[in-house]
C-alpha cells in the first residue's frame, strides 16, 4: 500500500481572474468629474445674469461632486492596498501550511510504510484476493462503494460483494471495525 501524495500547493497565491481584481471606480469618478465641470461651466455662463445664491449653490454642488470623486478614488486605492496585503498574508500562510504538510509527510513516511506492510500481511492472513486487497485499502482510505467501483472500473454491486467478502473473511462487522482493526493501536488512548 502506498500513500497517495497531495496535489502540489502553489507557493505564490494569485487572484484567479480579472473579475477578482479590485475594480477602479473610473466610470463613477469620471461621471462625477464631468458633472462637476458642467456645473462650473454653467456657473461661468450664469455669473452675469443669475443671482449670487444660485451661483453659490452651483459652485457648492460642483465642489461637493469633485470631493466625492476624490474620496471614491482614494477609497478604491486603499481597498486595493488592503486586498494586496491580505493576499500576501494568505500566501504566506499557504506556504507555511505546505511546509508543515511536507514536513509531516517526511516524518510519517516510515510509519505509513510500516502500516502499509502491516495491512498487506494482515490481508495475507485473512486470505484476501488481490481484488479484495484493493477494495480493503480503498475502504480504509474512506471511499464510498460507488467511488470504489468507479476507481476500479467495476459495478457498485461488485464492490459491495467484495467488501462483504472482506468483512466475512476477517470476522469483522463492517467498515468501522475494519478501520478500527488497523488504527486503534495508532491513536493515543482516551483520557
């Protein structure tokens, strides 16, 4: 029995698509800027013929729009920088998690190899066929009968029959007892 390695983990995370990128508020900022400029143009054209209050209100509206456009731009930049820091932090965590996984696998390799050999010897003692051995390993890995059938290119009924043959030959009541048979001594005792 061999342990199937995990799929590789990339050490540099990246945003997966353009839609994941923070969007710059160009349309909104541009629209507000254009409206503000139009208001200022209106102020210039109205200055000689309109009341001071009207001109003052239009100037205030234009200034308010320009301020809002600037605030939107600054806010989007701050959000972008925050997102970049967050992605960088997650990338660091991912690298550490990958390193932990690699270290654990290296440390556990010998023990897992020994467990694999122990499972093979026990399958010999039970007199399991090669197909039953394969099913037993897949059961221990936690695959469902359908997944076992798909993996082995058989029907679910065949996988079920082989699993039942394993339990019968081993004198076990089912999948839980099969797993417990091999794993019980590996786990620390309950306190």
